[in-house]
């Protein structure tokens, strides 16, 4: 099934923003924004990841991912890896 993306948001972050690191306070602050948005009415799914070209650019994709690959995520938010492969969305 096709995947529908309704929004693509680019965040240019400081190198110290590391949402992949559970000990990063700045990274946790960004993840809180993502989690808060997940609880809004009408939110289907979203995933984030860094661009391959610039590790200080985080892309957040919001939409409906009907058939993502079965790949577990150790983070609270699903992640888009540089190859832009989506992980299974969590609720």
C-alpha cells in the first residue's frame, strides 16, 4: 500500500541536540515536541531522522504509513534512517 505524507518539517539543530542519546537533555526536549504533537487530535503517524547530507538537519515526516517495514525502534519515536527507511510507528 502507498504511504501518504502530509507534512515534511526540517529542523536545523545545534550539534549538541542528540535525540538518539537518552542522556541528551536538548534531544529529549525535541522528542517532547514530537510526543506532544502525537497526542493531538487527527495525528496518524510520524517519524523522524537525520539527513544523510547534514547530520545537523532533522527531518520529521507526518502522515499515514500503512505498511512500514517491521523494524523495532529503541526510541519513543519511530526513526527515519539516512536511507529514509521508516520504522514501525508507535502509538
